[in-house]
């Protein structure tokens, strides 16, 4: 069994065997939650840049990143296991949470957005990197043989998640006058 740091590194390096390992290890759920928490906190730090984040902004952005991940993970399970399952697809929410949690490992690098002038590029690079990790995580957790199917599940989940976030934002935003 790989150490926590080894799992984070392997997940970031897109190693399918790490995703298989955490899928099967029920005790890795807290580790996966820790990776998501670190990645979400990194989003808060990186998004607020070199001027230094206020505690309120840091917490708000970090919670939003965590909530978006949770909604996306739930939608991904529904899409991947119910709408687009493969012949061998058998997964539960815990398996998908663990693999998708570790797939956020590249997001820890979003803290580099604190360097002046780097936030946009850092967030683009880490978003693409996390997307690649999540495709592998979905492929492994849902026992797909097709990376294209895993990509389709991932893409559809992202579109629906962003639609959800926009709807919530419109609902809770102050009215424009």
C-alpha cells in the first residue's frame, strides 16, 4: 500500500494504479477528503493573488471550490453509473469519491497563483491537469475500458455543475437595479 504522499504524487502523475488502489481502499476516504480540502484551500489562496486574501474571501472561495467538486462528483456518479454505464460498470459513491478526491491533487498547485501575474495561467494549467486526472479516475472507478466514455461523463458533469453554480448564483445574487 502506498503512503498518503505517494498517493497524492501518483494521482498527480496520472498513474492508473493509484486510482485503482484508492478505489479499493475504503480507509482512503478521509485521505481523499483531505486532498480535496487542500486543493480547495489552494484555490482560495491562488485566486486571491499576491495582495493577500482576507479570511472571508479565502473561506468563501475555498468552500465554493469544495462544493463544486461535491456536486460534480455526485453528478458524475449518476451520469457514469446510470446514464452511460459500460458492461462492467459497478461502482458506489465511496469508490468514486475516493478516486475523484485524489484527482484534485494537481489543484494543490493553484497556490502558485499568488505569484503576481500568474493566477490565470496557473488556474488554466491546473484545470486541464485535473480534468485529465478526473478522466483517469472515472475510467478506473467505473471500470470503463474507453477513455472517450470517461471523458464524456466528465464533460457532461462539468457542464451540469457549472449550470448549477450559475443557477445558484443567480438565485442568491442581489437584484440589479
